C-alpha cells in the first residue's frame, strides 16, 4: 500500500522547488533539470495543479509556472486529494465484492480509526512545514 501516489510526490517536489527558488516562473525544463523528474509527467502534474488553483502559468519560450498561494496555505491532504481522491487505507474485499459485514466488522472499525488519525495528521502538514523540515 502506498500512501502517496507518484503524481502527488512529483507535485510536492515541484511545489517545494518553486517555493524555495523564488525566481518567478519555473519551466518544466527547469524542473526536469533540477529534480530529475520525467518531463511528460511533470507537465501533466503542473497542469493539474494549475487547474486546482495552486499555480498560474505563462505560455511561450519564456513561460512557465508560478505559485499563487503561500506555502503555509498548501496542505498535504489537499494535494493528495487533487491527485488521489479521498484517503482510504483499504476496503475489505471478499471474492472481489465489498464485504457484507463492513458495518459490524471490528477490523474495519480499527482501520477506520487509523484513517481518521492519518487524515488528521495530513491536514496539519503544509508545504511550509515540509520546506522547514527539509532544511
């Protein structure tokens, strides 16, 4: 089980780079060169971040992407939801169908409690925290 998808990971890395290198616009070529991330995936990730309201963009040779929110306002859980949807540690499956005991299952209640703890922690982590912790 992976908590973070590749797209979320790339998004976080790109946003940290943009926030710590206040050079205005950052191109996908800059990110490719500095972060060693595949350009096609990075371009798609940046476009998704733009549509979600985290970035603005300028087209053309001198174009690129720029943060439109301060790092302290960008929460990890929000980025995860953009790329992964709601956080779920797993569904109980039996013969490829949702288990009929889900409402009374003690294991499922434990998993649900874990999901709530993980979600609460993810809500507390911002891009600014990640930048601070990385130094």
